[in-house]
C-alpha cells in the first residue's frame, strides 16, 4: 500500500504524513498541461496541495486557512520558491486555474477508486451512482445575490398592506443567495464522482445530463421522484446508461402497447407530447417495493429479471439514500452548510475545493481501512476529519507513538453501540412532505398501439 507507515525511520514529523497522503492522491494527476507565468511563485503541485490543505483546515476565516496552508506548503516543498503571502493573489490564481484542476483531480481520484477499491466497484453487476441535488447557503452580499439568487417574477396586482408586506418578505427569502449543488455519488463506496454548481433555481436534471459523459458505459443511475420526464430518461438510455427512478402520481404509464414481449411489470413511458413529435415509447419495468408506511413505485430500463431481480432493484434504490448521508457529511461534519466567501467567484472556489477535499480524505481513508476489511458504511467521517486536521494543526511536531495519520484513520470507525429509532423525535425543521402517490397506469388504446407501431417501423426503415 503506497501510504503505509514506514517503521524504518526513527522520527517522522506530522507534515511528512501529509506529504505522503498528498503524493498518493495527486500522483496520477497530469499537471504538465498547466503552465504558469515565469514569475509565479507557485507550481501546479504546490498550488493543488495548498488548495486541498486550505479546504481541510478548520481555521475561523478563509484568510487564516490560507495562512495555515501556506506555512505547511513551505515544509512540504522546501526546495521551491517561497509562495506569495497574499490571500487575494491566491484566490486570483485559483479563479484562473480551478476548472483545470477540478478536471485533472476528478480524473485522478476516479482512477484511484477503480483500481484501489476494485472489489467495491460493482453492486449486483452494475456500477451504481446516486443522483441528487441540494442547496448550500451563502453570505447575503450583492455579488452572491446577483450570481446565485433565483429569479423572482411575480404578477403585480392590488394587495392589502398586509399582503404587500408578505410579498416583500417572500421576495427577500426567495432572493437569498444559495448555490445549487447536483452530485453523482458512487453507491458502493459512498464517494462522490462528479458534480455541477449553479444558482438556487438550477435544473438538477439538466445538471445530471451534463454529467452523463463522465460515467462508465452501462452504469446505473438511481434517483428520486424529482428525476423523471421523457426527455431526461430517454437521454440516459440514448447515452448507453441505465436508470432506476422512483415515480409518483404525476407520471402516466401505459400497458399492452405491443412493442415488447408482455411480462409482469412491463410498462411504457410515452407522454402525449412525445407521441405528437413521433418519438418512440420508452420500454420499462415497474417494480413495486412493499415496506414502510407506503409502497414505493420504481421504474428501470433494465427489463430482464435475471439481470436484475425485483429484490435487487429494491436493494439498489435503498442504497441510493446514502447520498443524503454524503450531504450531511458535507454540510454538518465538514461544516459547509454556509460558505464564508463574500464574492460569487470565491464562493464557487470554496465549494469546488471543499468537495475535492472531502473526496480526497474519504478516499484515502477508505483505501487504508479496506485493508482491515472495514466496510465503507462503518467509516466515521468525523474521525477521518479529526485525523487530518490533527496533522495540520501539529505539522511541525514529531509524530507521537501510535498517532501517525494512518493509525488515527484506522481508529475512525463507527462504534457498534445500538442506537434507538429517532423518528418519533419532534423536529420543527423537519420537512413533512407527502410521499408520491401511485403512477397513473392505463391500458394503451387502439390509436396509441397503431401509432407506436408506425413510429417503430419508420425508425427501422430509416
């Protein structure tokens, strides 16, 4: 293992463990495509290392985090020129190069996931990815509101004084600056795979379609009821990927359309607007998961029961909920519920590097604990975060006995203490949303059957 402790050395300092972790994480990143100015005091590797350390730091302000990261980088790269001391210069160069770094580091971390965690790559024969979106709060500044607040358009009409006050209150709340984050999350390892950022009213379906190219062929996307729609699902199928999506009463499904061999659960998604444009129906399989208070209706593009049984469909959808745990780690454990950047450009930098930092820490820890046969769901992200931040805080200190980075990570395991059910607790902030109802399932009419056959025949001739 490239990041095991080296017991041959008598004294090792904590910054050496940080250098060891960063070297392992960045080794496969190809930085040769990045060229800075001749007078720049940063190199690509030192800047990427400083940005990750900046994201890992728990100092109170972003400027203090930079100062901490800069001091550590001087020890990590002693032969290089001393980095510039200005935080503004640091953020300026990050604004110029972060998009390139994100592309390179995402590719490097994905490669590490597939090689170092190969035994955890597939679930029931598929590379399964969960998709979901969430909002991250921002400081209420003019820059953040101009870039990320949703557009509010309200029809003006006569209102009472109380009504006008409510309208202004709603408008202020709606215009609050928030970054929308849509994430693709690898279900078997619990690690992120890709993400897109945008204003608070961004389309998470649009974001996910943009990320399809980063997924391996035949990957399976598991998503909640918000990720439905003929164009969206047909885009996934056309790309060569599969999907497993929950549906509700806002979806109409057809039976007995005659385009495939009839079997239990065979349905078609073919809304009227698609039929009018002569677009073919989507042939799907409907699986009803019984359990809890309400049945869950799932549709998948994998028609074969042998390839993916109904029980396996339910298992994969249940695992999709782990993406909610990832967002909890990001917002609560990693303390990114509200960012600190006052400008829109820096807010994007802060969130991009926070995601890269969380991904890098979790991957490094999971590879280390996989050697001890610790499953991914037993890893304590709070413990991993404490281990890394202890190295940052005491980077110039000699490592204490049994307190190296790898040894601290090996202790970052969730205990087996039996915890009670918290569902009965009263939480005024909890959303009490009604679960989606059953989809509207109808038998196809003769006109629909004839029209579907004509479209298929025309497509085959073309």
